[in-house]
């Protein structure tokens, strides 16, 4: 394959065979690609499902697909065809990393399971992403983010108190699982540098969801308390939610007693900090129904933007509820440069910043099979160091 021009990131020289599709796997491999890894995206003849997830589109291409597939090369391999299966075996023989999220056992039935691939390539880091693990109870269950949001308990926490449960506005469990997969791959690569051996890295949506529920799952396993929907309220902090101002809501967070004292001073009701009902966080949480109207009474005297400026200047965290485009605009105003151009395709910047080996944006998301000829020719040639 032709070596990609441009900066060499911290994973330069690492070859990733990407047999994943939809979100968790492609998100993980895009992160690795941004950091310099050479990612070969293996697709079946119909391509990644997200190519058809429209609208919205850019130049006829799904923006969902565009958002998670930059810096990759695409090759179409029909793994039911002997020649294509042989090409896949040669790819994994050369790869440093394999990432897959077929249903457990799917690649094994084609002779590309971990045991078979490790026999070909003992140094390979083989990452499997599933919905519910590969045990006898979970291996047959299809893994979809929405299903796991439901069965993990996340949806039971999302929505108004007493109202219907809601899914999160993004496939947050897929994203968390993709991050866990990337961490697992990097950890296994570090171990390989010491031992020379690869290993099988396994992550699943349900375990990632339970880990990502952090304080809520801890409440159950450590405290014996089953959490429930509270709308925008926090079970352990107050104020820590949107509060109405003269023209709309402002999210106000006083995470400790000092911040609360500053907040009520700015609001012109400093005496509330010494009220025994509100003196400490546990007091404020227990008496939130009494404290909330006292704060709202003051906040309604000015607009949310006015209070945003005044409260932020005083050092208390707060912020307006933005739309997604406003969130991107805010990041730009703060100098975070949230949007990068990748071969003419606008994309959201990789959030990790390095002082010496930065992320790079070398290739736009590939069309289906865009690099077939290049990759097949490379696989037929004698092995050489992977391009980077």
C-alpha cells in the first residue's frame, strides 16, 4: 500500500485489520487511525450498514458513516469466496491488530477466530466486541445500543420522574464500548512490547454500560439502593440541574459547599449558605424541594445569558442548554478547533491532544471498495513493513 503522507502519530507503523461495522468497532478503529495506525476496513459486498443510514447526507453519503470512518482504506472481501477468504487470512497474518464485532463465533466459522488467527500470527492483538459476551447465555443475543440502554437500566434513569423511560440522544453505549475497545487494544500492544505475544481482548456492550453507569451501578452493588428516574435532578447533589431564568433555563452546578456559598452570594441571598437546611451538600439534597424555589425566585430576575456571565465570572460552573450546532460554535469560540477538513469532508476533531505526536487527518472516509486494487496488490506481494 502507498504510504500516507503527513505527520506520523504515536501509532505509526501499526496495521489494523478492521472487520467491524456500524458504530462501536468503527469508532474504536477511527481513533486508532487518527493516532497514526494504518487501518484496512474490510467490508462485505453490501458494505457497512451505516452507509445506508440516511438522512442526513453529504454529497449523497450518510453523515453517520462519514463521522466514524476517516483515515481508513476500504477493501471488499466476500468471506464466503475462497480467494477473498485467503486474502483476509493474509491480511490478518500481517496485522498487528484485528478488530471485529460480528456475533460471537461468526469469524470462527470462517476460520478467522482468535485461535486460528493467533496460530497464523502469534503477535496479533485480536479485539472482539459483542453485545453480551461469548458465554452460552449471551453469545446468541444480537447487540444493539438501544437494546443495551434498555436492559442495562440506563433507560430506567432517563426521563422525567414518573414519566416514560427514554433512550439517550446518541448511541452512548456503543461509544463507551468503542472507547473501552481502544483502551484494551493499546494496553495489549503495550504488553506485547514486553512479551512479544498478542492476546485476545474482549469487550461487550452490557459490561461497558454497567461500568459507564458509574455512581448509579455503585449505588446498587455497594449501597443496596436501586436508582430511579429523577428528570434532570442529581441523586446526590443540589443544585445540579437546569433552573429557569427570565427567558429560559440555565444549568447550575454547585458541587461543594464553597461553590454554593459563592452562588447564593451572587444571587443576592447569602443568608441561604448559613441556613441549617442548606449548609452542607447532604442538607441541600435532602431539602431540595425547599431550596429550589428560593434559587429560582432570584434567577427569574435576569436572563440566562446575563446570569451565565455573572455566575461564571464568580467561579461557579453553569451553562445554557445549547443545540448541537451551538455546542460546536462554543468549542470554536474557546479555541478548541472542533472541526477539521479531511479531504474535503468536514469532521469532528479527535479530542486527544499530544504535545509531540498529534493526531492526523490523512484520508477521508472511503467509498465502498475504494482501495481494492491497492490492497489486493499489496497482499499478493512479499510482506513488507506496514505503511504508516
